[in-house]
């Protein structure tokens, strides 16, 4: 075999049409072997003799796409100094573009013996671990262009590749649970009809099923256990894992872009699947442990701000380079449109505290590629001072956990929530205005993958996670949920009616709030997980979306009826209507915060927003401070939008009154007398049939409307 010197950059395996260049960074190694793996289980070892700035490299003519490979790193094994090199362990390339196979858990993939953790383990891991794969970078993107949907037009839909597609009756069996299933017309048509503009995918970086879960007969379903930051997860590919997963993912992105839908990846750059000092040796740990991980003062142990056993070392230039290279790769080569960063506060930890101006954010800010896509932070981690909602740099948007908590509290009847609810409804200016950000910095959500589904939020007071095998100890215990009078399944028609109304209340509130709304997949069908609020290990029908059996290739379902297994198409239609109401009216998706006064340059002397008690008088401070207050009316003035259109034109819209009754009793609401003579009811969560065009009642200023307990009504006045 010919071995040429090759180049130190780019890192990873780079195929150029005639051969492949291999490059790997390690400062800890004495010697590195590149191992080419053969289907008969044998391997060919090539020593990487060339080294530039601790990057070992070589070029091998004739090595083609599909070739499996790994590294064996010879060097010191001294955990007390943080060094864990062990040439018996076949290691994944940190820059692998594809990964083949899965782990067969056993002592072979660990660096120590189970019966004696102090003793080095020299069992060969190659037959038991995954392999890196050389990929062909060439792909016909055609005329693919990123949709570049502006935030004020964005509706996010968080989804799991397998969970969204596994039970869709319109998909062929072989495409269910795969990237190809995402690209199927039946799925895309549902998203388009719903009004979704961006699909936020739960982790698709190659991840690992934890040893503990596999022993329990479970799987790491969510995928927050990354081992390959450049490789699409191979189990979601329908036709092979020797590079086919890359082509299939690209094809899915291309199909979604053709439908005008952006693709945003949930990425986990805060930790890896190698766990703590008792975790396996799969890649980074054996290549250069102290360069990749944050170690404690005793370097045999790992600092953990993620709750997963380890945290990546964000002050290491090699870690920062890897993350930035990964982000650029997914944008430039895989054509994704943005990222949601899991436990993003960890990325800001250069030392111990959360540093808002850490190196990572500086790098993102100046990067000409990454700075131009959507950047969404989950603004917390499990470390001290890790709850950082509202504290990310101006380029970023954030999952607004305070929005979720406040909206849940309002509709379950918590006292003293009205004032904070008003702030969340209007874009959370208390969190974002002081650093120059806009309402669109707030990613609003009521539910997501982590926690109760929308159905379970109104059906359970307590978590029911027994299926996870931890005696119901796992998962959040304080869910701000309310079961409406019965825990779980019930035949009580009054309870069921209230639950349906509460789900509509949450959907309507979410869609009519300032900021960017996010729907959790299947909530439009009232998906249930039977009270499990931590279904991270439930790769089964408990977590997969239940589609109506009539949902076919044309995307049509049984209108206004209950589909198979509880898939509620009536709620789907309600959700779709609210999404499109938001889409059609810029007053619900303001790009600037409300002023609370008339807007200069208009002929309207009414404030752009106003707040009223149910009896129609403007709210006073005493009203806001009242512990019992649980109802109000909000006036949104469509004639007082201060931000101009894309060509500098003045933007005008209809005006709306949003009436909220979160109390347990019916309340009479008076239509304010000075804000428009005639209105039409366009949303009534107690009577969703009024949302059919022209079906809403006409009301006059000063009229009284009775809102039943825990309901919401929206009135519209033409511009």
C-alpha cells in the first residue's frame, strides 16, 4: 500500500476522487496508527508518521468512499494525570463524516477492568465498537437554496426523526423512522398545511445507546449522547450506513427546502457519550483526554455541568476548532439552516462561572458562515449559576423557559401570574430589551420533548415514569400541570371537555404571543405519553406520534373527528387555523417591542397596546397586583405598528382584542367602548366551531360577552 505524507488540514478523512487524506489531532500520543477495516474482521495498520502542530496525517491513494477505519493511539495510560491512551481500543475519528455499526457492550470497550478499575484493560475493542467511514462529498444539490425565513415569519416544529415518521400510515414500512421518511410527501404536506416554516430536529449527530439502558432493555431514544459531531446518526438511514446516511440526510434537506421548510438541528456540543472516569473509551478519551474534557483538580475525574458524566473543555482551541468546523460543515455541506444548542450555558463555561463573553460566542459572532444562520440556545445547564434565560449575546435567540412556566401557571390557576403573563405575551421585554434584542429573541413554547406532552399537561398532576426503570425517580417533579379533575384516563365528559378547552387555550396563547412559537411534534394530535415526562429511553409506541389512520400520501385526515388511537384531528384543525391566523396578521408577530403609547406619524391616537379588566376599564397597578386577578383583555392596535415593511412601507393590520379568563368561573367581559365600534369573534376556545369563516358573532363596543371558565376569546376589527 502506498502511503504519502498528506496534509494536516482538513482534519478527518477527506476523499478527493483519487484517494483519501487522513488527519487527526493528538498531543498526548507517542504514536498513532490508522487502521483500515475489512469485512472479514481483519485490519491493515498504517502508522501516521507525519506530524504538524500535533496533527498526525497521511494520504492513501486508492482508498475510496465506504472504507471503514479507526485509530489506535499509543501513549501513556495514567488516569492520575488525566492520560488514557490505550492502543487496544479502536477509536472513532472525531471528524468522521459517517459512522458504521453500533456498540456491542462489554468490558472490551472500556479502558479498565470491571473488577479492578485501577487496572488497565488491554482487550481489543475492534469487534465490539463502531467504525468511521470515508464518505463521498459529492452530491447533486440542484438549485437548492436556503429558505432564509425571517424570525417574524417563523413557526418552529420540534420533531424526532423516528418519532414523527414511525407510525405514519402513508409511509412505506421501509421508510418509517428514517431521513427518507421525513422527505416523504405525506409528512411534508402535513407540515405545510399546518403552517410550519422550520423543522427543529432532535439530535441527528451520531449518538450512542448507553450501556446501562441496553442492559435494561431500553434505548437512548432522544439521542443526547453524541459521539460523532460530523456524522448523521446511522440508525435513521433506510438503505445503509457506509456513507448512505449522508446522502439520505442531504436528500431530506433538499426536499424540505423545496417545500419552503428550514431544517434546524438540535446539537449537543456540551458533552460526549464517553461518560465519566468509569465510561467507555470510544474516541476523544483515548485520543487526547485532557485536551477534550474538563477535568477536576484531580485529573482522573471529570467536571460535569451537564448531568451526563463529562463536559467538553471549552477553553481548548482544539475543542473550539472542532465545534466550529462541525457547525460550518453542517451549514455548507449539509445545507442546514440553523442550530438549537442543548444545555448552551455549558458552552459559555471557560472556567467555572457562566461567562457571557466566552471564546465560543466570540468565535460564532465573527464567523462568516455560522453567524448567518439561526442560533437558538437552551439557556441553562445543571451547574451552579446555569439558568441563563435572557443572558445570551444579541445574535442569539433562546428557548424561553419563563414563557413556558408563566403560561402554564396562568391556565392552571396560579395566583399572582397576571403581570408576568402580560410580559411573556408581549415578547418578554424584561429579558431581551436591555441588550438590544427584539421580541423575536424569545422562542416561545408550552411543551417540548422534555416534559409532558400537551395532552399530558392537562391530564396529569404527577409524572408516571415507571417504564423508565428508575422507580419514578427520574424526570421533573414540578411540572406546573393540572389534570382538570382526574389523573390520567377518564370517562368523565366534563373533565374531557375541560382538557380539550385547556389544550386549545395553550395553542391559542402560544400562537398569538409576540416572539417565535414552537410546537412539539404530535401536540396537534393530542399525543400522549401516558404521563411519562422523561421518555428519553422509550423508543416505542409510547413516544412515537400517533397519526390518524386516514392520514395518507395526500396529507388529508378525517376532518373534525377522532382518528385511530386518539389522534385528534379536531385539535389539528384548530392548531392549523391559529397558525395561519398568526401568519396573516403582522400585529401578532411584531419585530419591535410595544411602546405602550400611540405611534408617531399615524392618525391613530390609540396606544399600540392596552390592558383592560373584564369590565372594560383600563388596568391599574392595583389590578395588576391583585392576587386573585386571573382575567384580562388585551388590545392590539393594528394601526400602530412602528416597524416598517421590507421596502420601508408602513405596515398596517386589523386590530384585535384578546380576552383571557383563566378563572374557574364564567366571567362577563365588556368590549372596551373607545377602541372600535364593531368586532367579530374569530376565536373562542370554548366553541371552536365559531372559527369557521363568517361564523363568528358580531359584537358592539360596550357589549357583554360571557366567557366560560378557563377559556379565551379573540375579537377582530378590520383596519
